[in-house]
C-alpha cells in the first residue's frame, strides 16, 4: 500500500498540559474561556505522553460532544486504504486499524477537535475512552488497543528524543538535568548525534575507564505472580553471568535468590547505596556491560533500556524482540543479543508453570502459596532448565568480548541505528505522515461545509497555553457569570 496523499497543511499541536488546576481563578474548566485556555478550542491535536486524559471529560461536560464507537470500514474505503485483512496493519506494518474506534462526536456526527493522541509505552494493551489514536511501543496485534488507531513507535525511540538538549538550554549551560531519569549531560542536540558515536570516539579510552564489570538495575522482579518471561530470564541470566564475574545489582531485584549474586547482602546494599540518587545512565557509565533484558519479547517492543546503555557507553546485553524485528530499528552489532529458545510460547504457559510449581505440599501439608519463597525457587529452577543452554551461550559471548579488547571496542563504537541512517521508526517525518493519515481518515481534516481546513498553523510549543498566556489571562478580570 502506498503512502496516502494529503494536502500540504500544517496542524496546530499542543501537549496534554496545562491542567484545569492551572486556570485563572474564577474560570470554569468547562466554560468556553476555560476550554480555550486549555487549548481545546483552538488546537487540532493534543498529545498526552502518559496515562489517559481529562480532555474527553471536559469536552463532554461542556456539552460539545459524546463518546461514540465508530465503524472504521467505511472511513478506510473512502480513503482508499486497505489494511491487511488478517492483522489490520497497513503502511509498512506501522498503522493498525481497529474495527471500531472510540472518539468524541458532536450532534452532527463530526469528530470534535482536538484529535487526542496518547502514548502506551507498556508491553500490554491499554484502553482510553474517547482517545482515538495511540502511539504503541509494540507491534503485536493482540497487545494493541482495540478501540484506537495504533501508530507503532517503540518507546526506546521516544526515550532517545527526550534525552536531547533544547537549544535555549544549550546556550546557557553545559549540562542538562533530565528529571525523569536523574542523569546529567551534556547530551546531544540532535537524534543523529545521539545514536551514532561522535567523530574521534575513543573506544579504547572508554574501555579503560570502566571500574566495574556489569550492571543489573531493575525494579520489576521475578517473584511477582504476573512476572513475564523477560523478567524471569534476566534474573537467571544475571545469576549465570555471576558464575564468571560479579555483577552489580543496583536495583531492587532479585527479591529472592540474592545469594546467587555471590556477594553478601550487606555488600550488595552498600554497593546499591553508593549509587543512590544517581541516574541510570550515570550508573551504567561505570560498567563495561549492562544487562538490558526487556520485560517481554513481544514483537517490536523495545524500551529505553538499549538507549540507556548506549548513552552510558556501556555495551548492552539484550533480550527482546527477535532479530528480524530488531534489525528494522536497531543495530544488533551494537549489543550482545541473547536469543532464547521458545521454551514458553506464551505468558499463559509461564503462569501455568508457576501454578504447577506450587502444587506440592508445604511444611504444614497444604499447597505452597504462589507468592512464597519455596514456590518461587521451584518455579525458577523449572524455567532455568528450559533456557539454560541459551543463557550459557550468551554468557560465553560476553566472556569472549570481555577478554578480547579489540572485539569489545569495535562493538562499543557501533552506531545504535542500522547503517548509520535515521530510517523507519527513527524517521520522525514518516511518523508525522502516519499521524496525518489517522487525522485525515477519522475526519478531523474536514472543515464545516465539506471544505478542507487549510491555513492551519503549527504550534509545537503551544505558546498560547503557556505560562505567558495564563499570566495574561489572570491579569484580566474574571468573566461575569449569567
């Protein structure tokens, strides 16, 4: 399917914030003035990075529309788009069209602006009522939202973009604090600088600067009943790696089995405390390798873990989507990629194995509790039997690179992206085209009377709703209520 042709128009874009709490005193968030200040009457698209949004509730409360389920088949036929009949994906497998989409319609059946877009960075599906478009971090049909158009965009790519230093900050300071991760720069000013090692990169000096062997930092641990395969396997891999050299466990995992780290609990806590308040990138920077196993091997799911290790100039040891899917967006030569056998074809099988592990009598004669240490240890042993050969092969590759300085330095110097090119999910222009496709197909590009909404302006910083606009609004007297 070729790319859809859209009129050359720009669209006004605003972030999800500010919230109703930032409105001037006396302005109701559901009034025309409140909706205008929140950017709900004069923007075309509103992007919510995390979670759901209050926008739908506000627009409903104002009487401007109601949430409806719209059949997408007629809309797609009118746009000349024919998704794959089995999977529902189109446009290089990056747009997923559900049978029905949930959006806000006015009394005439037209979509109410703004078009709402949210990001789902998790490997499991999330639904958000009235939000018709989601940026999805995976491409597995069963795990995307059923009521929203999915635009495939790995969270690792979005995470890389958030590490860039803004131009104004670049001129005023040499370092930039990323509050979400606690890291200090300086960071690159373009995606190209971030994903390709700079000219003159000295891999030998980087290798010599590493004070420790490998880092393992995770908070989602295997003892949880709903732990996925990646969560379980990364702890087993860390234990196997510790048989070669000690690994720095800097997070809260493992919760059980800590003795397999081959250090005392006191030593482990002391090392962890020495990195307290230090961001992930800065913690990884001291280490030659970083264990970067995804929570799941879901198709296309790549989180910020690869980006963290690459920024830290620490070689990632990675488990995630299979190599064919990974190669579309990332360079396998820039990491140690761990291929695991399909010992468990689904998370359901993993859960069943956990239940079977507990189906033995405990000390009091009753079955073991699912969250008990005894049940967990039995479960981990059963999983380890199925994946140990693959884990050993991955440990052997780490050992080879650790002992071969030239091979390690060559891998460390590799770019994060394939062929040093910003293509596929790294091409933000193409991502914009996909969002434009959803915008047009869902009917947001049609003006009243059938005219195209030409002449729109781009407002990436949403300045009318920024601090200056709110300050001016506070300076005006509140509207008189009738």
